[in-house]
C-alpha cells in the first residue's frame, strides 16, 4: 500500500489537531483549531464535547483525501463524558484538571492497599480526583438525574468514535486506574460505585479496528481503537525503542521512559504492556498552562513572553517559580499544592518573572523524570522531545540545562498525530511493529546540549526547589482552609 494515506487525529486539551500522512511520514495536509474551556470557581473545569466532534468533521472535510487506508485517533484522558442510550452527552465533559471529586477520591484511595495497587498497576498510583471512579461517585451523589440516564462513561476519543462509527468502544491503556496489567477491567475498583461496571464500554486493543466511518466522504474507512494522547505521543516521539526517554510539552508536561523492567515507585504511572512496549509515565499538572496563566495575568502575548525569556539571562533578580497553580499530578499527586514566586526583590522585573516560569516548569519536569528513572531502572543519555512547548529554542535550552541531558526535538510532526498514525499503520498491516514504524515516521533536530556551568547551577537550585515544594504544600493547604472558612461566613 505504498500510495495509501493515513489520517491521525489528536483531541487535545485545547484543540483538535489532525493530519494526512503517507508511509514515509510526509505530511500532506494538516488542521488545527482550538475550543474553549469553562472554569468555575477553584475546582470545576469543563468542555463541550460537541466541539470535539465538530472540529474533527471540519478537519476531515478540509482535507484533499485521495485513498485513505485508515484513521488513528487519540485524545486527552481522565476527561469524562456521561452519555445516554442515544449517544448524547448529558452534561459538559469533566476535564482532567477538574478537582470536584477530591473528597470521593480520598475516601476511595483509603480503601485500596499499596499491595493491591502494585498488583493491578505496577506502581502505588493513587486514586485521585481525575480517576473515573471518583467522577462517577460524584455524579451519582450530586447529579443522580444524570447518573440514572447514563449508559456510557466515556473518554473524549471514545465519544468521538461513537459519533463517527455508531459503535461504543474504548481501549485498555486509556482507562488508567480501571484496567489491570492483564488489560482487563478491575472488578474491585468498579465495585466501589454501584452501577459503574455496567456503564463501561467494551475494551478493544489499541491497534484493532473499532469501527468504520458511517457517513460522509470517508464512509467505510476503518478507525483503529487508538489510545490516550500521552501514550500515543510518547510512542510517536520515540518511545517505541526500549530504554528510550521521552518528554512531551503541551498544556502539561509528560515525561516517559520505555522499559520492560518495573520497580514499584510512588509517583509514577506504569502502563500495561502492549505490543512488547511497557511505558512508565509521569504527567505534571502545569506546563504550557502555566505559561498561558502568566500571559493572562501580565497582559503580554505568548510571543512576547518567549522573546523576553530569549533576551533575559538568569541573575540574582530571577525568582524561583513553583508551577503548581492547580495542584500537582506526578510525582506528588496532591490537588492542594499551589504555585508561588520565591526570592522576589526590588530588582525583579517582568522578564525575570517570565524566565522563572520557564525554569519552574523545567524543575517540575526534572522531579517527575527522577521518579521515572527509579521506576524504569533507566537513565538515558539523550531525551526525545515533542509538543508545542519545544518550539521555543530558549525554553528547550533551559530544559536541557535543568535536566543536564541533551534534548533532541521531533521535527516530523505533532507527537499525538504521529502516534495515532502509527497505531493506524500497524492496525492495517503497513508496519509490523512500533519500532519499525517509529524508525520511518520520527525525525529529529540536532540536540540541544546542556551548558555545564548552568547545569551545575540548576542542580543546586533544584535542591532548593524540592525544599520549597515541601514547605509550600503545608502553606497552600492552610491558606485554602482559611479562605474556605472566609467564604463560608
């Protein structure tokens, strides 16, 4: 099938991205358009799931398609849609950043032992506010009218798949915390909420055909089951090679290592093995989102912030930034952590704050990566990188210095799209393995190598960062409790 095309679709946190690629990885057409996110108070974060479907249909109608062999699909996960028997969303999608179910999560997590977690997941991963079972418990308690009408609880890609094919399906890797190492639903976890098991879609392996497009110019085109954007992006950036290290930068930072060896480590996620790949991952809560926040509160544009950082060297005026603006995922898994600027002086100016944001995100990535190195028993001498956060040369160099490791950046397309296309290519027999597909579809820029002097400085600053995180956790919780008491008066 040398002339056939493949379509990759990535339903991300901020936008739908899609592209038409051939077997060599050449991009023939591409599409990207964003949608809005609604934030209410400190905990509610929602999207309209119809926006995802609308933009996928817009992308497909914009392509000059020719012969399309298959479609690969990936999406943000720990984002949940409650759907009725007719396939319609009953309420806005609850985003992965949403923390409304924190109380339910705390209660459930206390009911599960470390031994159970390690047996199910390969690591003592907590049940947190983004876990599907916590969300289902919250809906059942606070919106019983929705819960009684719910036929399916789905992830974004599965909802879009349902709309495109009419078939209900999901995949095992995307269902973090619901599926065990044998790629089956965990009966004990689903039993925590009566009726949860009946609302789960059938599991399809990530490269199996889950359905065909039911209408439009692509009618009859197969769509592979696909998986979460993090797993697809990690593989699409180079994670198909054993003992490779990967760094994705988008709304959040996601660090990954491919290793069949597992050392149970608090803070890490270990995916079940699929096609001979075992990915260890550590997703943070705030990456590009911290940059977006800073531009919004400072009144500058993204481009202006990037230019400021490129022109500003670190000095005594540069503060330390803790990027935990909405809690933290890996490696802390603490929804109550909050951000801070430390070490601000009269000499500190706006460009110094901007640089501190870039550095703080890099420090969070280093702490996540150190956790993964233990979990995977791997310490790579180069890291493959992808995502919008690596478009900034200055930020890429800061990360190389903070991590003290050379970084090579993907040049052959978007990580999620590359991963989705890889799944489609394997699912239709174009490639026989992930490693074979990766060798053709991934290309990199020349590495950014760390500056030894700066790397030594950042190694010392990182120790201060870790101390500050510990202290700030206590301060953040106390301030939150104090503020909640004030609001209750």
